[in-house]
């Protein structure tokens, strides 16, 4: 179910519409451990599976949910309400 969720998060659209207006040189992060350009980032991205979530894939998400026998997943997102970008 988590994989299905990640398949439908429009990462590039979020970056383009919310972040780039504030930081023109912003890039997608494909690691939660390393920052882009840091030692280990490229190596981690090659093996961490992030490439599988680079594009929105609704069909694959539906297939994953069907395989998990989950018809109506609910998503709870934690965020900092004091941060207007969140």
C-alpha cells in the first residue's frame, strides 16, 4: 500500500509549483539520507529504488492495491501547521 501511495505522489509537480517559485535551483531529492551532490548520494540513489517512483503511475498503484486486497486506503500525512509551505 505504501508503494502504491508513492506511485501517485506528483513529486515533480510539487517541486515545480511549490518549491521552485521560492528556490529556482531546487531539485528533487531521491534519498532521505543524503543530499543531492553530497558524497554517497548518487550511489544511494542507484540502489534505493527511488527510480520506481520518479513518475506518477496510477495504473501500477491500482495493481499494487489490488494485489494487497486494499480497496480504499486512507492516508494520514503529518505536517507542521506553522509552516505555510507544508
